[in-house]
C-alpha cells in the first residue's frame, strides 16, 4: 500500500492520507486466520495491528497502524 487514512475530529471526521513519498510501498503488520468449518465454506479473517501514534501524527489521531518500510516515525 502507498499509505493509510486517519480520520480526525469529533463531529466532522476529516480524513488525512498519511504516506512517505520516499517509499513506493508501505508494509502493515497484521494477523490473518482461516477457520475451516466442517461441511461449510472457510471463514477468512484479518486484523491490522495499531500502536500509539508517532509524534508527527499525534495531533491528528492518538493511534496509527504498525508499519514497516517507512524511513522512521513518519
């Protein structure tokens, strides 16, 4: 992915696209699972991991995805 969106605000949720122009792709940390149910289709699920926001993002939102491949803390 090239970045992620964080929405900020209590009444009007303003979206902010966060990216690193020096990076073509950003890797996100996550978990995924496949639940094989007898006699039924499998259920595939996933979740992105989040963390406390980097200092440069903290004014927009209190958390952010766990990312790899960015220069540092955005």
